[in-house]
């Protein structure tokens, strides 16, 4: 009797109609989430795979199971793995690494983390024809692009679990990454163009163009969301007129003057100061300029060899031409910036020659309008304009290492169609200054990213 019940249970779970029902239900939920009802055609394929079995979908496998070789099994497993991993990477999670110190000490150089795409909703690829598991450059090549622009799709984001909020740590496509100098991809083309001139760049380097989803990935903290007003005064951030949240791990640069000419490397290592940062000024022989948290700055003040510790600050009104919007009318720098309003979807503002520098790139590049300035008049899509209604939400991103971060202070707003996901989980962390097993930061392994 027990054997009959057992066999009946096995046959039930192996029943083709039961399998078809379960797979179809999951697939239907997936289609509803994607809001792409053309994919309902896939139900016919699922029906054939589990019920009618008229088409050999796994055409690489012989009909006779006895003829399936280990090579065929490997091919079968590889195809499944590529498809499954591609779907997970596109819709759920993607692995990233932290290459620079702009987010220290919140995120460290050598942190390997997973970024959640379901948090804000995964965005569909603009260029679906691309080499799997790479971003914009083919493996083992310097400049060969990994994607084809034969098919280019407009921006679409699937519904996520939450909206972007202040203080989220966000991964996004670099807004100024639409054009790149291939020999210097780590630098902004627009910054190089201002420094060297377009003619020099064209004559001496190779330029490349990238769609939104193939721009370089950046990670910063969202300090202001659409509709916020932002200002930085003497290094302090204010949102809507109120002081922003101060994170204990946030860093600024400090000038450190010593009496003996050197700082104890072992002590500095315990404070988390990297060897690359620990350099004496060749002019004075006793002056360091280090990125430090306020807590570490207070500790260093107590060192017997330290004469003074002073936070670096650019004076108010000192114009830095590398700071957004790169216009002398806005005499801003890293420590004194704004006030500036972050564009919000469906909100209309007045645009004039006084404020157009702040929103020109948004109107022209990110929102795809034909933009011109003729004399003192602004033309959008061939018509003179005195106001503009934004089509997308925008965000203002900054690094936690305030004086060591190229962020929205340098290149402006981040459009919503550039947002990739939310930093979620650190699965590995390797210290580049250590060797062998000492490289592993054990306390950071399998830890969540805290805001």
C-alpha cells in the first residue's frame, strides 16, 4: 500500500499538466511584472515543451537519451547557466567592485558587492545586442565595443520595491560618459575638452560614443532627490535649508604639519590610511594632506610628532572652472556650491540666460531636445522658450570622501534613466595594501551596505 501511495505521489509531481501549470503561472507573473504582454506568446512555447513536445527546443541534444555524451551535457549546462545568469544580472542583482576611494570609509577600495536592481526597479537594456557578462568593452581588447547599436530601445523601468531616497548609496551610469577618450576612459571627455580643446583631442586620441546603459558605472550617495534645493557652505551640506545628515565615516582632506617630518606608518595603517595617501609634500618635508574622518583627525592631533591639523577648505566665492556648471557667473567650488534646485518630473520652471547654464545639458542631452541660444534668446525645438517642463526626475550624488570624489559638483545631475540600482551586500573585501590572507577584510565579508 505504501509503495502505491509513493508511486502515485511521484507520478503526480512528474505529471506534464502539473509542470505546465506551475511554469506557466510563474511565467505569467513574470510577464505582468515586465508589463510586456507580447511575451505571452511564450506560453505557447512552454505548452509545447511540457505537453505536446512537437519542437526540439534543445536541438543540440540527441533524441535518444542513451546517446547524450558528457560534451552535450556540458553544452546543455553552459547554455542554461548563461541564460539564467543573464536574466539574474539584468533584472535582479549585478556584481560590482569599488575601484576608487571616493566613498571611503563607507565603502573601501577592494570591496566586492552586489547591487540590487529590484530596489528601484530594473531598467530594460537600451542596447540588447551585446556580449554577455561584460559592460562596454570586449574581453582581451582595449577599445573594441561589446555592443551593437542596430537595435536601440527607449528608456523603460520596471516597477521596483521603492523610490530613491536621500542617503541611499546608488550605482548609476556616468552622466558625462556619452563620449569618451578611449585612451583615458577614467576621465571625463568634457573636462578634457575644456582643458585641451576639441581639436587637440581629435588629433591625438580616439573618441568613442556610448548609449546610456553602456556608460561607465559610478557609485555615490544620493544627497538630494528631485525637487530638493541644495547648497554647500564651507564644506557643510544643506538640503532645503536644513543641515544634511552627517555620516560618521565621511571624510575630508586635512593639512597635517609635523615636527619630525614623518608620521608613524603603523599607527596610520591602524587608522585605515592607505599607503598611497601617506605622502609628504616635497616642498615642505613636514606637511601631509590626507583624507580623514573627523574622529581620525582628532586622534592624529594627539600624536607627539604632529604640530597642527587643519581641514582643507576653498574660500567662498573662489571660482573653480572644473565645477558644474563651468560658468564664471556661478562662482562655485567643492566647498561652496549652490544654491541649486534639482529638476523634478512634470514641474515647469522659468528659464532665462541667468539660469540656463544649470539646466542646458538636461534639456539638450538627457531629454533629447533641439536646443539653441541665439543672442540672448533660448530656442527649444525651433521655438523661443521662456519656460521648460522636465520629463524625468533627477538626483544629486556625492561621495562620502568629500575632497576625493568626482561627483555631481563636477558634472551635475543624474537622470533617472541612468540609475542602475542600490548597493546592497558586500560578499568579499580585499585590502590592496596587504598580502596573501592578510588582504581579506574578514569583518566586511557577507555584510550589508549600511546607509
